[in-house]
């Protein structure tokens, strides 16, 4: 009989840099007097991320949602046009579409990868469609090659929500290199964090100045202080209508100090993943989704599918002080704001509705690898209590 954990086992635990390192960085920022407005830490953070991910252009933001809103804005999509997306995602994905004055159109997902189905995308395209916004769910990459073909055929923009896909690679190439723009999230619930934060990754150099302006109130990007002075004199400083999406120096420093911790954390999570799989392999009511062989797992989450017993398992784990997450449940298409859209009809989203009632993410963070994943074994013993 399993015993109740005395302290809660949460779904995740954020990576934190060593206190002495981060406090020293914070002290240097305080002494400099440059706390925000794209200072040296901000620039260094972008440089290190670009090198780490192997991507040519990256712009960091104060959160992933504003980054995604900005990505849609930067592509100049026609007002009130349609953007095809998945209902199997966090609310920020369709919300970003609506905030841009665009109309979300939900399409069904692939049963194996849980990402947007290319066949469903093709079916959802109308003369009003301007873009596709797929999500790399749990780090599973979308079928980027097929989506690219569809986008070219219909002349559509592609913006990927890569909130779960930090370090994910397809055929040894960063998943962020696909599409027009990819959004990354650096929220504390993610594998890599800057407390709050996010970024846009893109291949087209032309987007750099535009994204810079949009995240900084529309202020024109200048290369040096002399050009800034010249811009002020000519009153040519505000070049477009932007927002405040800037990441401050303290969070940039946190991200810089946390980046080297990602790879060791992923190694620990790989051990945990293998332990879960081994312990759960003989349970007929549980399925663990498999990553394709040519994909590197970002180790963001550990989802399982529980047919008919998900809610009972969720409650059972809570009894033992274990916090799992029904992620993503309910579907975005079932939210009150979206449920009356024609594309939100359950008959249009049969696979998404089925999987939303089965999925459960289990606790997944490096500290659980201690003592040969002892706590993971205990969690699995609780799961085995379900009949």
C-alpha cells in the first residue's frame, strides 16, 4: 500500500541559478543603473540564446503571450481574416489571434502527435484564411514539412507556438527554423525559464527591425546613440504602433545564469521518463505517447493517456499529495468565448475532444531523479491502485 507524501509533489519545479551567481548579477545591474530598456544583459541574453539554439534571429520578450501577439502583428495579416489553429493548446494561442482582430478557426489534431493535423488544416482553408498557427504540443513537433507544403500552395503565413519546444530538433535541426516565426515561452513552468519571458525566432532578417519596434512602443530601431539623437531631433522616433514587450535586465540575467542548467536537467528528466515508462508499461489503461525517432525530446512534460480512468487517477494522486495536470482540458474550443464558433463543433474536433478527456501530465522535474527515482516509483505504485 503506497504512503501519502508528507510534502506536495508538484507537476514541475522551475530551474534556478545558484544564489551567489544570480545575486552577483543583480548587484552588477543595480550598480549600473540600467534596469530595463534593452540593456547589456538583454543583448547578451539574445546572443547566448541564438548560439544555443542555432538560430539566426531571436528577439526576447517579457512573456510568450505578448511575443505571440507581436508575431501575428508583424506579418501584417489582413484584418478579420482567418487563422487556423488547434483547440488542444493553452488559452494564449487563440487569444493572441483575437487580440489581433483576427478570427480563429479550429482544426482537429493527429492522434499520435496530438499536434494540428495537415489534413484538417487543408479542409479548414477558405478564401479568408491568411495564416496557420500550429502548436508543438509537449515538444512533439508538428508535421512541419506537410504544413510548409500547404502554406506554399495557398500562400499562407505560418506562426508556430513553440512554448513547449525549447531545444526540440527535427533531423538535428532546430524546430524553430520552420515557418515564418516561432514563439518560445520562458515561463517558470517551462523547462528553461527567465522567471517570466518569451522570444520570437525567425529566419527573415527583414523582420528584425519590425519586431524590435513592435515590442518597444513602435520606437524606431537605431544602431547607435548618434542616430537616436538624430531621430529625436527630426521627431522621427515613433515609427509604428507598438506595445511594451521588453524583458528587463534582471530577468535577462536570470535567463543567462539558467541556460547552462538546461542540459543537466534534461539528462535527469530522461532518467525519470524511462522510469515512468518501465513502471507503467504493463497497465492496459495507460498509453505513453512515443516521440518519433528523428526528433530530440525537449523533456518539457510527461503526458500519459488514460482511457476512461483519467479523472479517477487525477483524484487518486491528489489523495497522496501528488499534483498532476489535465493539460489540455478543457479544449479551447469549449471555452465560453469560442464554443459557438462553427469550427468549435465537436463533430469537427473528434480526436481533440477524445484526447482532452484522456490526457494527464505527471510530475516531471530533475529533483525527482534522486535516489534512483524513488519518488517516481512511489507515484507509479499509486497509479497501479486504479482498477
